[in-house]
């Protein structure tokens, strides 16, 4: 499958809520393959369909040498919070400590429409939450404290990739997410 272009911060698709998958067909299987190949090539620990410009509720992950994908996920989060460094393929070279639940249970479907449950702690829990956020139009910088978000925005505006987007006529759209923040997917 072909490697896709990863959409960068400022692309409106990244802050748009994705729609549920209704057809578990060859096109969906191709999307999962494209997401997987693109994620591995980047390389990244996860990739959501909106990050390649597809507004469907699909994401992949690669954590602890385990590849997986989830379609139409619903997450249940534990109460205990972890702080840890987080980055995103849509924000090249940007990394910040981001609060997330220590445990997450994700229920959804595989590419064949079969129900699956994924239970994660620590890094897998973080990856599941991060990718699920993408499906809701939430970016990891939306989860940062006000001070860290201000620092992140300064770093973004000064970055080569951000300014290259502007030079290429792709004026980034910058706005705060309208969704809940600070580590909880509620």
C-alpha cells in the first residue's frame, strides 16, 4: 500500500470530528494498510485516519513491537493519571509532558467488523488516548497546561516545518479545540 502524506498542525481535518465507519469493505482494509505503512515509515507509535486526510474513526498503533488497529473505538479510562513525554507525527519534533490516564480500555472493531477489546497501561494507554483524541478533533497540545501550550505554540511558530507550510501557500488554521482538555477524554 502507498505511504500517505501526514497532515501537519494547521490542517482543518485535524480539528474536525471523524465520522463512524459503516462499511467494513476492501476500501477500509486498504485504509488500515495505508495507515500502518505510513505510521511505520514515519516512524510513529500511532496514526489516526484524519492525520492522512481521511475523516473516519480509524487508527493504528505500534507499541512494544505489537501492531494493531481499531475502528469506531470507545474508550473507558482509569482514574489514575500519568505524566509523560508525548509527541505527534502532525507536530514534527515537538514533545511535551502530557497528562493521560494510566489505564485505558478501548472497545471497537477490527477491519473485518469483528468486535475487539484492547486493554492498555502506561505507553499503550497513552497511545490509545492520543489516537482516539485525533478522531474527536483533539490535539495533544490541547491537553497541555496553559503555560506549556503557550511554549508549544511559540516553538511551532518558530519551526521550519510550520514556516514551510506558510511558504507553500498552506496557511495553517490555528485555534483551540472546543473539546474537554487536561488529560481526560470525557
